[in-house]
C-alpha cells in the first residue's frame, strides 16, 4: 500500500540523540511522543545504529509500541552499522535479517569474550546481543574516566587477539594484514565502547539500505535530516548528499569536531546528546504543524 509522501525524512543514530548515553535508554518523554507524531505524519524514520537488534527492540521499539504507534507509517532499523536490519510496524519489529558474510569468526569472538572476563570485567562488559560484530561496553556503574583509562589497554589486547587468530585488522594508524595481505576488520573505539567489525560496515552503507526499504512503499521525500553524536554519523548525510537529496546533518556532540562537508551541519545551541535530539524532533513536529 502506498503511503502519503512527507516533505521530510529522518535517519537517526540512537545512542546520543535518542537514547541517553548515560542511562542507555530513552530518558526524555518528549522524544517518544514526537517520534510517534512524526511517524503518524508519514515521515519515514530509520534508526541507523551500531547497537544490536535486541537493544533496539527493548530500548526503542518496545517503548514506542507501548506509547501507541499509528497503524500506518514508515519506520525501519539498521543495526550493527549495516549488518542487521528489520522493518518496524505497529506491533513491533518484523523479521530480523543478519548478513553473516561480515560476521567475525567464532574463535575471535570467544577470545575477546574471555579477555573481558579475565581482565576487564570490572570496567566493561561483552555485549552478547551482537550478531555480526563484537562490542565491549562501559559498565553503567563505572565512571567514564575509569573506563577510558582501561579502554586503552583493552584495545591493545583485543588487537593482539585478532592478530593471533590470523585476521587482518586495523586500528587508528596500525595495520596488520592477514596471510593474503587483506585487512577485513577494524577496531572502532567510541566514548562508551570498542567495536570490532567488518570494514565494509558503516553508516552510509546502512543509510543506503534504509532508503531502499522506504522506496518499496512509495516515493521518497527530497528533504532529509540525519542526526548523530559521532563523526561516523556524518556518513548518513554523505550518502544522502551523494544520492542527490537536500540534506543537513545534526551534530549533537560537536565538541568532537564539526566536519567540513558540502551540506549544512546543524548544532542545537549549547545542547548535546538527547537534550539536543529532543529539541530537534520538537522543532520538526511544530514546523510540519503535526497534531500531537
């Protein structure tokens, strides 16, 4: 069934602009309300995240369903930076698809899990919900400073495990090719985690998949906004710009450095993270004159 075309489309990172990086949940009630209002106004909304499908199910989709999603809307999830995807409907998430071609070998997964258990369990935990990548995340009962201090040591040890298993890997300026000279994996350190993932995964790849899904149900808006809290989130807007859409990117953590891009980069005053995300969503509810 064709759905009416909204003048706006949204590609949203989850950690930071939607879910609090402190509580790891949607802590601002207006975010849920405004996402539902925008969805009811036929705005296509994709959650483009490094998080797992299980995390999105519990922390984003379940609260949206409980708050009352409309019967007809366009919403999609692309998790693990493009390795996992699923539609979202009035009753929750549809079938989850996992791209096993980009998954890490089980031996490496087990090695990193054991590393965390043996040496880093006081500061971080191994995310058992990931289906294609490895994520090791800061415990919520540990200070950020303590996590960051230990993260450096963890990154070195995890890199060494990848090398020991003969896997080509890179981290920052370091490169260690496999026996064929390839480097199919990378370490990506964020403010609350370290991810180990295929180099083919990123937010532009995920954005392309989301737009292809939305196109199946009808024409797409020409105007898009992406929003995130890391430099890699700009790649959502990069894809939209290169595909010819009118796009701006909302950076909710500009202190990491605003990237030079050919499209507009928006900063929400002095607000950051989900406070900025809430302000941004409310702006568009009002601008589109959508009934609450």
